[in-house]
C-alpha cells in the first residue's frame, strides 16, 4: 500500500481539522498543526484549517501561507471545543479538498470528520497524538477509547502515530495495522540549537498545560526537595490550564514564590532562548504522547528528566534521566544528579542534539506525510 514514489500531480488541496490551533491555545498539538500546515504550504500545496474561534480572533485569515477559518464554539465539554457551525461547514465543503487530515481522536471535530467519511468525503487521515487525554477523568477516557475513539480510528483511511509503541496500542485496540504508519514528530533543528555556555544557569524548565496528567504537583514537590541540595536554582513554568490556580496555591503554601517564575505564554520565536538558558528540562507526566517540548529541549542540547513512559524510553534514553511516575523524590534526585555532574549534563545534551538531528527533522516529517497522502488518493 505504501510506496516511496510521488504519485502524479501532487499539488494537493489539504483540509486540516483541529479543535485548537497555536497560538490561540498553547500546546504541542496545536503547534504541530501550525508547523505542518506552514511547511506543506511552503511545498506548494493549498492548506486550509478549520478550527475553533477563541479570544475574538479573526474568523478568516492567512497565516504563513495557509488559510484559517475559525468557528464559534457552541459549548465546551471537558476542555473539548464543540462547534455546530464547524460541522455545517464541513458538510458543505468536504468534497472541495483532496484529503482531510484531522488531529486526535479525543476531539469532537475529529469525530465529526469520521462520521462525514462514512457518508462520503475525500480520504481521511487522523494523527494520533496519544490515547490518553490530559483533561478527562480516567474512567471517561476508558469508555471513550473503547467506543467513540475506536470507531473514529476505524473510519479513517489512514492513521499516523509518532512511535511503534503507539502503533502497537492501536493494534491492541483492534485497528488494522496496515493502515497505521509511524511518522515521527518534527522539530526545527535549525531554530532550536544549543548555546555556548561556560557555566550553569541554575534554571530548571517546565512547559505544558496545568492538568492532572502533567504531574505538576510532583514537579513542585520535587523542586522543593531539590532546594535542600541546590538552594541556588529556580524553576520556570510556562503554560496555562485548569489546574493552574491550584498549582499557584501549592507554590505559595511551600514558600516557593520567590523561586518559581510562572508565565502564561512565551512566543515560539522566543522559546529558543528559554531552552538555551536552562540547565534541565523536566516533564514528570503521568501520561503523554510524544511531547514537542522534550524534542525541543533535546534539539537545544538540554538534558531531560521525564517519566519512564514506554513511548519516551527509546527517545530519551541516553539523552536524559528517566524516572518513575508520581515520585517527587525521584524528580529531585534526577535533577540533582545532572546539576552535580557537568560532564554527565554535557554528554546527555550532546546525545539529545544528535538524536534530534538524525531522527526528528521537520522536513522528513512533512515529506513522509505527503507520501502517505499520495498513497491514499492515487
């Protein structure tokens, strides 16, 4: 089914459907969709995005060569945007495109794409950004994955996963393996580059959404323990989310307000400096797909500390330290080990950069995705 030959005239009309888009909502999934669309448009394809409208942003605009149409939310359910006007527009325009590419089976917009495919539409591709949601309770996730999620995947003509581990989970769910393809997430390795540092900065970095699945409580508690050995360090946390208020309260209760810097948002163009000025990137998540933040850290030559989730082990091994989930002491010990051993930090950072240069370039991601489209429509 899959070939390495570009089939015929390959100037495509691509419709990308995603609940939330960067920078309207900060997060790796929305940023992935933005970068993918930008580079596909740069390659000569006509890319349109249907997404939700947030904060009064324009209904229609051209960004980096691709077109965005934003639709008013009818309501939100567990952080999921539900837009009836987006559904109407999909029904009206679905056959004006060569391929529809939706992101994450958790989103209502992707479920609608699957339903429309059943009634007739161009081939549907779904990118799986992880089977576990960061916002919904675990019991709802289990029900959703085995019912609506499974049905949504089965309706797709092709599914993209970031790792073989994630593909294996879909096969266990009952999805046909011959329509699942592993295409790594992409990182701009020309943008996220190491800095020439002669000494440590004492800066620990976390970027993400303040949700239970990100393990933020264990990070804050671990950082508090770390100060006993390394009182000079500071923690920078960048992100928004439903649990942010609770995290701020925990920081105040532990007396960490003068050691923890919290920012809602940093422009993607400015993130390079933030990574370069950090000694360690930490992500003690309880569940994840393949976080862009880990890849960006590695590309920037920054050692990583993250939980030993199966899909992260092969990526981070040798480029950082893996720890068990829900273990504040392990968070502290791993960061301390890197801060206390300059040669180890240097080795992990160099390994991370080499890994990203070899395996995670955006150009390769876009090329493989376009070949995948071609094999579905020819």
